[in-house]
């Protein structure tokens, strides 16, 4: 079993929809939780990070962490075609190393 | 100019050939990483280096070697390429920070025939 599980998609939504992307993890030692966005033929870029359980907002994006359930989510409000990308969750362990989920491919159609 | 650059961007080679992928960074970071990305598997760590004299194996180091020539340069070698090493390869850097934000290069698409 992988330490971090993420549905690969693809997830196809119409423009303006609310998108929910999720990851589950098994390692209780993970301390920080991140979401990276990767456009086609590009390297991943950090979108958001959070440390504690709860919500963190940044514009149209909300990251949610539930440590008791070992479950993290990324919500995108008013999704735009420019949000079409692969979204990778990543977790930081006590050794300060990252473990990535497999990524979810999102397509937002005009 | 890009902060993390990789060369080549694309490479097609044959089984048994030696290949070197190069990474340079201008971010001034001490930490550098090499990952491979396969569809549905996310990013898997091959090697990482916390400074010029420090080299560590990641989760999938077999068949690969690295060289840290300077703070800004980190090369990945495939001594004898095989078809299942066909993948996207990314270099990344990070500062010695609390949550370890990593900055990625644009990637190298490697095909081994």
C-alpha cells in the first residue's frame, strides 16, 4: 500500500464549478501538507501548504487537513480553464523529505 | 531566466547507452534532488544532496548515479540505460527551511529504446 493515495482522474468539470481534490495517507509522522500544480510539459509548482488540521484559504483555493482521518483536500471555487493541470498532494515527514501522491489530472471545460 | 534549468529537455537513446542529465540552479539553495515521474505514480525520489559533500540514495536509486559538481550543479547518470527507465526526470532545489518547499526544473523527457 502506498503511503499517499490520490485518485488519478481525469476529473472533467465545467467552468465555474467547485472542484474537490483529495488524498489519503497512512503515515502519522507527516507534519506538513502541500499541494503542487503541474501544467503539461512543466515542472510542479507549490500552490499551497498547511501544517495543522483545519482550513487555509488563498483566493479561490482552500486547503483542508483532517489529521484524525489522515485525509487532505483541495477545493477550487469558480474553476477556470486555466486551472486545468495535474494536482499533486505532498507530505513532509520528520526527516524533512517529501512524499508525493500520484496526482489528479483536472480538466476545466469552457 | 529560469531559476532551475535542466538539459537536455528531450532525449532518445538506446538500451545499454550511458546518459547524463544535468541540472543547474541560480536560487542559491544547498539542497538538490532528482525525481522520476511515471504516469499515476507521482514523483519518486532517486537521489538527493544537502550540500556539495553530501549524497544520499532515495527510494529508487538502483541503476542511477549522481554527481554534485558545485552548489549549483547536480547531474544524474544512467550508466547503462534500459527501457523501463523511460520517464520524465525532474531536478528540484530547496533551502534548509522548515517545510521544505521544493522548486522544480522543467523536466527531461527520456526515452530508452
